[in-house]
């Protein structure tokens, strides 16, 4: 992969004896997407990335789905409830 980013902004990845450098942003997106299915609750920022939308839109979606749980001053969103809510509209 060719990138114009400086080497300090890239992650070194080795696979079957081949070394490639991946931009940090792309690497973190790949790693985070792999971890989402294991989480029951996520924050707004993670949800926006997971569902490919803005944080504001995800915030509205989560509230409409009734999936927001407040813990102290932190909001957590139950992924299963958001998925159920979205599936309801797909079936109609």
C-alpha cells in the first residue's frame, strides 16, 4: 500500500513474511470493527463509526430505539436494541 503519510503515522504489519505499512487511521478502523460484535454496549462515537453515520444521527437513532443507558454521566448504547430497531424498519 502506497501512502503519502510519514512512516511515523503508519503501523507496520507483517503477514507471511511480507511487511506492509498501513496508515494508523485505517488500521484502527479495521481493529475496532473487529471488536464491535463482542461488545454489548458502546459509546456514541463508536456507534457512529460502526453504523457509518454522524455522531448526532447515531445519538438520535439510539434514543429512538430506547437503547441509551445512563451510567453516572456516561451514556452507553445497547447494540442489540439498535439492531432490533433497525431490523423493524427493514421488515416493513
